[in-house]
C-alpha cells in the first residue's frame, strides 16, 4: 500500500489471537483483529459464555495522542457490541 494513513490487519483469519501490529511509514496507525473465540464472561452478574474478539491498536504517538487512541478503540468496541448503533 502506498500513501496510506491507517491500516487494518486480520491475524485472526489464520487463527491468531494477539499480535503487535507494526506501523508502516508514513501511516499513523494500524488496527489488528484477532480470532473470535468463546470465553466465560460476567454479564448481568452472571457467568455466561461470550464471544471475544481481541483488538490490537498501534499508533505513532508523534501524530496521535494516547487519549484519542483510547476513545477510538472504545468507539470500535461499542459498534461491535451493538452493530445497529452504526445505522444512526
């Protein structure tokens, strides 16, 4: 890719759970998506089986502030938890 600013990589497609994506210059960031798997989670004070999809976000801190990075990943998390919210 050439002259990109942000990349999404999917290491989950080959069975990977976690990774540390490396930023390619001149990009500002890269979001890595892991394999969806089931784990016990606490929901409404009960232990249930939940689908977990690990996300890894690497950014160039000379360009992007850490607070913005956290808000971005929380926004992504919200959309994944409630996909209908993307319609509004």
